[in-house]
C-alpha cells in the first residue's frame, strides 16, 4: 500500500527494520527443571506442563520466524504487512517467561524483616540481624536462579550522585559563626548532623566533617571505589557469601572502631541484589525485597526507595508484636503501602506480625482477667496455648482495623479487601527452635505457600495468553500465501474505518467523564487543605524537646525541598503533609478510576474493554456480510490482534498513574521551592525558630496566591495528558489493524514459505490449554482431599496439648 497514514492523520505503529535479529536461545531442560524445586509435587506437575507448552510454542514460533526470514531475505523491499508479522513473531519469541513478582517487606527498625527473609529462604543468619538496632542499611533484593553459586551485586551511587549528596552534606555541616556551649551541644546532638558527620568520616576519615565541598572533592576515599560502580561477590556456600556481604549491608554503630575496609563505602551503596542457586523454597521469578521504612537523605536512593515500593505487586507491612497496636511509625508504613496501591502496581497488602513467640504468661493471664471480668479461660494451661490464643486474637483485631483502613482509601471491590488472609502472625525464632510452636504454627510455610500460589497463578495466566496470541499469529501466517483478493475489500475496510472513528469519539468522551469524577473531591480537598494547613504545618514543625537537636534536621528538610529521610527518625515530608487533606478526599475515587474489577461509570479500563469488544463484534458482522468467510483465518487473527494491541494500554496507564497521583505533592513542592531555599540559608542565633517562621510565611504567601488550586489544576492537566495519550495510542492501534485488514491488491502481502506444519502443531498446543487446566484442577482437588483425610500435626516435643 502506497499510503500508510490512517484516517486520523497519523502513522500506524512503526515497523522495525531489524528483521534479521536472532531469537534468544531457549533454556536448557535441566535448568528449567531446577525452577520447580520450590513447589510441591502437585504444583510441579502443573508448572512443568505449562512450561512444556510454552517451550513448544516458542519452538514453533522460532521455526516460523526462520522460514519467513528465508523467504524474504533476498527481497529489495518487504511489504509492511510481512514486516509487521516478522517483528510480532520475534517479539513473542523473546517475550519474558513471567515478569518477576516483587514482594516488598516494608518495616521500621528492628521489626524483623531480615529475620523473616532468612527464615523463608531457610538460611538462619544469611542477612544481618541485630535485635532492636538498625541492621540492613539499604534496599536488599533476594531471589533464586539457575546460577551455580551464591552471588551478590552491590550497586553504588554514580560519581555524580555522590557529588550531589556530598554538596548537601557539607552544606548541612557548614557553620558561619561560633556557637555558645549550649548551642554547640544542641548542634552536636542534632540527628541530621550526626548522620552527615558519620557518612563523611566513613568515606574520608576523621576530620572530614570539618572540610568544605571542594576540599572533599580533592580528598582520597579510604577505600578505592570501583569505576564500574558495581561490586560482585560470589561463593559456593550461603554462609561464605553471608560473611563477605555482611560488612557492606550491616549498619555499624557510630562508636565502632573496627578496620574492615568494606565498611568504609556503605554510604555509597544504592542497593544490593542477592541471587541464590536452585532454591528448594523460593521459586525463580519471585524477588523478596527488604525495604527500609523511611527512605534516604540521598535523592537517588530516596527516589529508588519509592520506585521499589511502587513496583512491588505485594507488600507485607512488617511489625513486631510489641509495636503492632499503635505508634506513628506503624501507621506511616500502612499509609505508604496503601498509597502504593493507588500510584503503583501493588494489588495486595498484608500485615505480618513478627516475634509472636514473645509472651509473659502471668501478665497475659492478668490481662485476660481484666478484659473478660474473670481470672482467665480455663482452657489456657500453658505458654503455648496462651501464645496461640493471643495470636488468633491479634489476627482478628488487626484484620478488622486494616480492612476498615483499606475501605476508607480504596474502592469497595478492590481485590485485597476480599483476601482471606490480611494478617499473618509469624515467629522466625520458633521456626528454627520449635520449642513452643510447630513449624506450621510459625506461619513461615504459609507465607511460602502464598508466594508459590501467586507465581503459579501468574504462570497459568501468562502462558494461556501467550499460547492464544501465538496461535492467532500462526493462523494469519498460514493464510497469507493463499489469500485471495476479495470483492469490495476496500468498501468493507471503509465501513470498519468509519465505525472505528465513531467509537474512538465515544471512548474519548467516556474517558473524559471518568476523569471528571475527580473534580468534586479535588475541590472539597482543596477547601479542607486551605482551612487546615496551618495546623498541619504546626504539627510538622513542633518537636517534643523544642528546638533542641532539631536545627540542622530542619535545615536538611529545606535542603531537600521539604523532605528528610533518615534511618533513625520518622520520615518528614512537608509537601505530602500539606496535601494529605486533598488525598483523603480523592483516594476512593482515584482508586475507582484505575481499578480493573467490576465495570462502573468511573472505572477507566472497562470502557477500553467495551471499545475493544465493539470493534471485534463489528469485524465479525462485516465478515459475515461481506464474504470474509473465505479468509476466516485473517479475520480471526485481526479480531484477536485488536486485543493484543490494545492490551498494552493497561501497562501504559499503570505506568502513568503514578505521575498523575503524585502531581499534587510535586506541585506544592515546586511552589514552595524558593521558601525552602530561603529558610536553608538562615544561620546564627535562634536560627531554628527563624527557619520555622520563614517556612510559615512562605506557605501562607503561596496559599494566598492559590497554591492548592494550582495543585488541583496540575492534577487535572495530568489527567488530560493521560486521556490524550490513551486516545493517540488507540488511534495508532486502529491504524495498524486497518493496514493489516487490506489484502494483496495493495502489495501489502506476498507469497511466503509454507508454514502449514507449524500451524497444525500450534493448533494442537492451543487445544491442549484446556487439558492442562483441567489436569491442574484434578490434581488440586486430589491434594485437598488427601490433606483433609490426613491426621493433624501435634505440637512440638515437650508441649502439652
């Protein structure tokens, strides 16, 4: 076809010219088998069937690809339809088996994240643990693979990223005047000053805190920094790697005087990736992420902290049994996790209560007496029984509280609200000792089972979609060489084009109506923010000890444009706090717009699905009336290809919604930038109080000039941009589909190699999808029957039942 522009005046989806690229090599059978070691035999059988189905499909696609390449290799020009087909084949061949499932373990200092990961992977002291103190100093990702050794990759800040932090650290430590004794003591006790001093001393040695930025740029670090900014450690055994890794990720005490050179670079570490070989407990494709609870002073590390939270499809909020019933830190973690459901990929949040073996029996019995009006339940005869009863009570209480909190923030039909387990009560210590609880009662196996089921379900859905998409592609490929020119082909395509134009207009209107649902809650939120911002700001700037030890922490907040994150204090984010009243109003509606559940007036994806189905139905109708029955393969392919092309929209929307959601805080932060810069310059006597006054005046001025209204407008602008992007992608998809709908008369296709045998094999694979699913259901039913028939496990030795 000479003209490739569509009716909307734009080019269809581009077709790559790199047609002769070699597809990736397939995984060896022995490697594939190792991936299933973490699963019970029943689940292994299902996974092997799905893996075999996927592997055979890739082989068929690869053979087809090679035949097509050979048939066009000597051609001067390749028709665009053939280019499209070849590139779609290559894309399917190289498509990842399953995108990793990131499970974030999100908790504050001493909550037991590392201990929990150690128990899950069956390595008692693999990650450093140390009671109540901070141990893990950065984000650590743990996964399994088919590598022969244990491996860790330590990623460091780039030179530019460290220079940025160095500049801020020296600004924080810079004093322009001599301080009195009291002021000097307060300065030295300031958390931000201690943190900055410690970092500089670790990299450059004692006395570094008194040097300026230029002097430190010329100074030589205590340890040589690799130019690649990646340190790779390998070991044959887990214990060996743990010993090598420990100095890099363990946060040492500030009075530590050891000489391990690895410790000297911990302030430069961005994140760590650990890969275990052939795990019997954690399947390949699952990544456990140890996420610190507060972020980081360094901009890049802090940005990565948020992005890591947002890419997790599951978040476990980790809280030990003694802190779970309250406290700001616990609430902050829950709120951040719920926000991840709004702005990121997270679809499942659970509370994991750790250290649940802790219980003082006399104290608990007295509590029961006070709570129930009697001394205690006669059934409680032992420490074990009390622990189990208390754990069950915690589950019931925290499940109710968490569900109420989720309901306030998320749509009523959000999937996490239907979860059977919102709270887990675990004990890593008892998992190893089993002096009090059985292995099952520690609930470590329950968490592993959750991980396995989630991966198995994702594998099933991914392979089903993959095989179906591949079958459609082979349908078209097989029909190309026999495609005949059909009468009135252009006429039928014109009908479909006009229909698509009308439907795109309706879709654009529907998207606009979805996004218009945000207008009222935004307005209400802005009104609330205007009346409450002074109280919010006062609460953020007041400390229980007055200004003592807060001067430079506040300066750090200003240097980072309203945000300060450290490893020991609660995260401070003035911009987020000021916009929280708006988020309180918009959260349920925002969640409704971006949900994928039941279709409602405010949900976005059902409108896109309805558009897709209407287009497919019209193609079937036109095909029946026009005689496309002679080319049913192509017609079936085009109907399916609409799903494949438009299916990419969901990923685009999920990636963009974070920018939309965070536009409120980004707007406020931008408006207050000059205010923060002014406050950061303040020094001298009573500097802390003067900084607070500067911030208050700056916020007052910006609010009077419409700061919250501007934030509302910017969010609405982001919604408008998202709508425009969706409509443009839909138009491009329609252009591609209409281009493929045209036949040989336009020179779009040419005679291709015979792929009849590949088509027949692919047809068998497609039919076997149902058989594999039925086999999996039968095995699962048999397993459940055997579990019900088996006797229950007794308690650990030495415990009374």
